[in-house]
C-alpha cells in the first residue's frame, strides 16, 4: 500500500455534565464539560472500515454519565482518573485522555446566609483537569485554570527591546498589562496517584500563589511575568513539576486627548482584542544532577 | 417621490473604554462598553447625501473618551446622563440614547489584603445602564444586569399546563431551573434626574433583592418567577417603575441511567443550550386611581 | 394589587431543524433554526402560577418537527404561515410569531455534475422569514437576509459632515465601505397571503436587486446607501412595502507605511470590528394621497 | 537555580490585513488574518527581564503590513515564506512560524457581469497556510482548509462496533454524516520551496479532490472517511506528503414522530452541536523501502 496511518485519536467532546447532590441540609452543584479521547490499535478502522475495535463515542458519553452517578464525589482529577483508567483498560487502547473543564458556581448569599439550593455562576474562569493513562498504567495528571482575566495597572514596563527598521513602538516604563490567563501545570506522578493527594487543596494554593505573584511582581515583559508567576507556583507546591502559561497581551492604548485640550496622565484607555501579543512558555524544575 | 424615510437612528457601538484613577494609595479601575445612538432630522442625509447635519460616529467616540477624562467619576448612569445631554444638545437631534455595559472587576486578594493595583475580572454578569434624553429635556434612565447565570436545584415545578396532540412533556413537581438573567428596570424620571440619586446603591439593593427572591421563592413557571422577582425588586426600591426580564429556560435533562443498572434520583443531568424556552415579561407598578 | 403585568411573550428558541427529502434521483436538504413566540391572555400564569393556559414550549418544539414532516414543502415563509396560523388558533393566543432562519447549502460539484446526496454549507449569510398571525387572522410576513458581508473598494466617500471640538476625522472622498448586511422587508399582506405568492422568487429578485445596487451606487454615507439600496429593492418588487437595514460600518484603516519608507496608495488596510458605526434605517413606500 | 525555562515561543496573533490592488479595469481584494511566532534564545528575557533579544510583537505586526505593500502578490504561502525567512534571519531566532488564514471573497455578480469593485464574503470556509523556517533554512509549508461544513445524506453507516455494558447506540446502515472539516496537508520541502511551485493551483486541485471524494465514497466510519479522502487528496497531488483531518461528528438525530401519529422515514432531524464526536487522524505516504 502506498499510504499508512499516522498519528490518530478519537473521542467525544463537549459532554455537558451537571450533578446535584441532595444532602439533608443543602444541595451541592457541579458543572463540567468533559472530553474523552482514545489512542490505540485503530488501523483497521481507518484503512478497511472494520469497526470491531471501535468503542463508540456514544458509549464514552454514556460512561461519563454512568460514572458521574456515584464516582464523582471528589475532585475533577479523581473523576478523571477513574474514567481514564476505565478507558485504558480496553485492550485496544494504548492511551486514554480525559479532559475536564469545571465551571465554578457559588451559593446565592441571602440575608439568612448562603442559600442551600440556589446558585450563581461565579467568575469567567474555569478549572482544568486532564488525566492521561496508558496501557502500562503510566499516569499523567495536569491541572490548570483558564479564562482568568486579570490586569495590572502599574508595575509593568517594556523597554530595552530590539529596534530595527520596522520598529515604531516607544519604550514605556509604566503600562497596563492585561491578559486572559490559561495556566496548566503537571503533577509528579507518584504524588498525583497517591490515594490521599489533595487535588482541591493544591489547586487552591497554586492559584492563590499565582494571584499573589501577579499582584506583587514588577513585570519587564509578559515573558518575565510567566517565569516569576510559574516559579512562585512551584515554590508553593512541591508536587508541581512544570507550569505552562499561554498569555495573550491584551493591549490597552492610551487615548490622545490633546486634540480636545485635555491631558491624559494614563487614565483613559482603549481596550483592544486584536491584534494581540501571545506568549507561550513552560517553566520547570531543573533536574538534579 | 415614491418613497419616504421611516424610523432611523445611527451611532457608534462597541466603544471600549477603560479608565484607571491613580489615587495615592490605590488605583480604581473601570471597564465599559459604550454605544451612542442619535435620532433627529436626518432625512437629507439619507435621501440626498447631504451630510451637513451628520455628527460623525467617530466624533461620538472621541466625545466618550474626552468625557471619560474628568466626568466619569460616579455611576455609569451619571456618565450616561452627561453624554446623552451633550448629544441631545445638537440642534439636529431629537433624541440621544447612550447605552453602557459595565464589566465588573475586583481587586486581587493577597495575604496582605486587597491589592492596590492588580485586578481580576469578576463574574460573567455585567451591569447595564441606558440613558435617553430628548430635545425637550425629557429623560429616561434604565438600569439592569445581564449574563447573570443562575440555577435553582429545587423549589421549581411545571405542572397543569395545556395538553394537546403535540404535547409529550411530562408534568414535573421538582425540576432544575437554570437561566441567564437579563433584567432591566426603569426609574422614575423625577428621582433619577435628582442630583443626589444614588444609582450605585439602588443597583446593589435591587440586584440583592433579585437574588434573595431567586433563592427564596417556589416557582411554578418561569413566568411566575419573573412576576415574583420583579415585584420583589420594586418592593425593595420605590424609585423603580417597571422591571423587564428576558429569561432563557436552559433545560437540564435527567439522564436515564437504567440501561446501566443505575437509578438517577435527580442527581445527574445533561446541560443543554438549544433549544431553549424564552420568557420575556414586564412587571410594572399599577397606576393609582 | 400594587403591580400589574405589562408586555409579555414567551416561546421556544433555537429549534434546530434539518430535513432531507429523498427523491428517486437526488436528495433535497433544508436547514433551519426556528423560534416560536406567543402573546395572549397569560396574566394568571404570571401572577398566580396557574398554568392552565400555557402551551408548553416543549409542545411548540414538537409541533415544529411534526409540521416539518409533510408541510415543509415550499418556502420558509409558507412553513411559517402554517405554524403561525396553528399557534394563533389556540383560544388563549392573541398573536403568534414564528421566526425562521434558513441556512443555505449547495450541492457538491463533481466532475460528473452536482452530487445528489452530498452538500456544502454555502455562504455566511442566512435567509430570514418572520410570520405574525393575530387572533383575528391579521397576517404580517417579513423576509430578509442576514450576515451578508460585503465591501465596496471605491465609490464611497464621507465628506461635508458637522465638525465640532470633538471632531478629528478627516474628510475622505474615496474609502472602503464594508458592512455585514442585515436587511428585512415587509410584504403587502394581501399579496403575501395569496395562495400563489412566489416567496422564493421574490426573495431571489430582491436580494439580487440589493447586490446590483450595492455594486452600482456611489455612496456618500452608509445612510444614503440604505436609501439607495432599499428603494432599488422596492423598485424591483411591488409586493414590498418597506425595507429596513441595520448596517455596521466596519472600518478599514489605511496603514501608515511612511515610517518604513513606503507609500500606501490605499492598498494596505487594517480591518477592525470595534468600535463600529451602526446605521439603522427603514425606507418605505409613501402612502398615496 | 532550581528552575529552568522549557519550551517557549511568542509572537503576534490576529493581525487583520486587507489589501486592495487597484488595476485599471478592476480591483483585487485580499483578506487575511496573520499570526507570527518566534522560537529562539529567549532565556534571559524570561529569567532576568533582559529584553535586548526581544523583537517586539508590535514590530512583527508592522513588518506584516510593510511586506504586504509589495510582496503580497501571489499565494498566501509565498507571502508566508517571505515573512518567515525575514523573521528567521534575526540571529536570536531558531525558528519562525507564520500562520495565515485567508478569508475568501468573490465579486458581486451583476447583470453586466462581475463587479470590478464590489465584493461579497463567500463561504464559511477559509484557506490555511503555515510556513516554518528554521535557522538553518529548513522550511516546512503546510496548507489547509478550515470551517468547511459538509453533509452526506446517505452512503454513511456505522455498524459492527464494540458493545459493552455502557453501549446503547443502535447500529445504523444509513445515517447523515455532517462535519466541519479542518484539513491540513504538508508539502515536500523540495517542491514547496521551488520558485515556480503553484500553491494556488495545488490548493484548488487538492480541495476539489477532497470534495469529489466526500461525495463519492461510502463511509463506514468518520475514521474511514478521513483515510479515503486523505489518500484521494494525495493521489491527486504528488507534492503532498501527509494529510491531517480533525473532524467533529455533528450528530443529527432522527425525530420520533410516532407520538403525533406520523412516521419519519429519515426525513426530519434535530441538528446538534454538543456533545460531538471528534476524530483526528493523519494519513501519510509510506516511506519507500
């Protein structure tokens, strides 16, 4: 044959799952979007239309809902581990990848305290979890946060960069820095697969370290910000091996008010979305040696 | 001539405005999307290409940024009043409409308290303000909230509805009710144009009344929920003359887990976006008499 | 009671309907998004949770699919008429509104001609139809086109407009004019309710008149363009009583290449989406008299 | 140091470029969204805030517009090659990646033929080109098509798949297959870097082969469809080394009309977007040997 199958995977995306746990005093609400993908021995599916080895993506969806009945009792990561191990146990599979996006809700606050059964979608951000299990049991757990829109109104500069014939950008020692954070981080496999690993606690402390660092540091570039925030996150959590951030630089341009007889001491800005800078970097622990 | 000009308006939309007020101890951040629209004597513009009466939409944009320099010191509504009165003062204008969508940010919380110069976009919802001023000075101020996603996990039923040959929906006395609230309300003009009207305070109390009511009431339909929540908002704030809500009914379907040997006591749901119910109703004070 | 119900309507939105007619030689594909809304005597639903008069939005959805089985044989407008008349026949209803958005597909072109059973989504635009039927049988039929993105690369100017202290825009006698057309038009009721009214033919001729006019005319403003194109559409089709267009002015800014030692004779532009002008105008036949 | 920099790249995204070439008889319109990304020796930027090696993303944007002045005369790929070679020539860069999305427009058709200066955005799909040049001159050129929504109304089945306790999907020997195609393909470097390589001609023939194959083949799974269409594309074009497709399976569910006393011989469907299957596979030429 002239052709061969290269890299391939398939699965079900956008499985929208909401669970309500109905305790005696109050309800607990979870809201996730789940995606399942499988890799394995799928050559015959592609090349000869032989579906014997195909786990239907509809079956994947059913499995997610069935597992949600009594196995979604802890963190998104633990639920992902259950699912990924299940899918990796199909003999045809070499690798199962389960991606979970958890959408945060909080209880409505009333004058009598928190409502037991009324909720409001809180925040634009979402929590990410991604679990990969391979045929031999090897396991990767990645956590993250997405769509976290933040701004520093000072302590951000951009100077000393290369200038060539196409450079017109002035140097600025005080600018707005705005971005929509997508940060992911990888856990040490031995720790993440331990029965008592506290995924929720680590996630909270890691994102708090991110926010603390965001507020505290002086940024000479978005690149340096990733380094500073990423290392702060690993300082806070020894279980984290690497941090990756993909940060758009959402430019805010100071409006020239001089034509209207007004000054603008960096108070009035145009917020823009395109074009935007895009900075993608991974920071990791240095291997001992 | 065979044809004539009917209703018309024009203006500038999606004016993205960010302001930073740089106090000695901390910065204040505002983030708005503004739209300006004018109605007036624009027949010749359309029918004979005579632009003498046209205020360019670019000029509208400039005006918004110029006014933001020193007149955006209070609520979105007051800023809108300043802008709408300015545009309504052009002789050609019969009516100026300024719509403002304010995007909420909160300070980053650190172990040392709130950051003075680092912010995070909070919530999916936005605050709405719309100000209309006509040639004679007549003024309407409308406030609102948009994109407020909420869910009641009980105290919602839907029974007793009409059944015909196309009806298959079972009656349910306990269901999830999820919606993305868009609520707007109109203020009494005499109160809203008083110099000391507390737009921010009223907005907070009104939306708190909405949330309290959302959590407390038993809903026999989305329509009844609008009535209950709308009247609660007007009970809380005498300055409000009417409340309008446009609520999608974002259906959550209970998953049938029986094929997998599992029960589902209303714990596992599919969250859907289309199709959705859409309920649009206005509740208003009854005229005395 | 202190409060009363004001304007209200409810219904089902985003009903996604695809039909395949399986002829002996080839299939025909239709793709629509339908919304149904009802107005009527719904006071008790809102104020006392009495659902006896409620036609469930789920029933509306079922009705759309059931009617699609054998009544979607002609134009979107005729299907909308069938649906709207059905809903308006409920005694509780004073008015039924059916909005249809038809998404165009075309057959895949192969070397052997058009494929009988393979289709490609053609164009970004969609066809609009909106039918309103009231209790007394009064009927309005509106047609339209949406999301039709067009550009004129010359024969567009903008000069002679008002200048004040906030005006910085230079006059230009040759600019790009780009917009995403949303145009709707209303038919004479007597013609649109005649059994043999050719909705498809009229739609094609009307949109062709729009395109011819778009290409041919010199535009001194977007407002004038609406007048010119709208009157051309009514010239072409006597059944049309009015045309409304809502046109964003999607600005294209000429890039200043002088810093790089290059001229720019209106060849290189930045395409922008925000802010944008927004022009909304209706042109109608002048009443005889 | 405890930490080190891992994989990283940065650049400018969403550079919106429109060009108009003003010939004596007619204008030519191009519309692209360009992204530039660089890899190289950027350790000091991240770890010590030293920006000396940083080519500002604003400079990248300027360069794209400057190059567009007189070097965007042929295909997107050739423009991408010019840009990528320019960026790769910075000593600090080890690799430059230029991604181009070209948005198709066609001339407005009038009764007098094609308009010389009026255009309509045609189709939802876009053309992709991605050029990577590394420090040593190594060059990869990838082309593609995105957002091409297609449907087969027959000649698609899905049977014989694995069944386990979570499987409820019935086997179907005739179903709708709908997807939004994203297909990319890689050219042999020696051919793609030859001065006279006809990127436009190859793109047209490749996408035509895709469409022919789409219409002609019987699909036993989306996986098999990728294999069949991908190999057909390589059969048609010897310059292509591999084809990758990422295809969502946009499910269309046959509506059960039995409750309404109607049959449904696969004529009425609900079109859905979530959840969806997602099939990602690469087909490549087998190495000789």
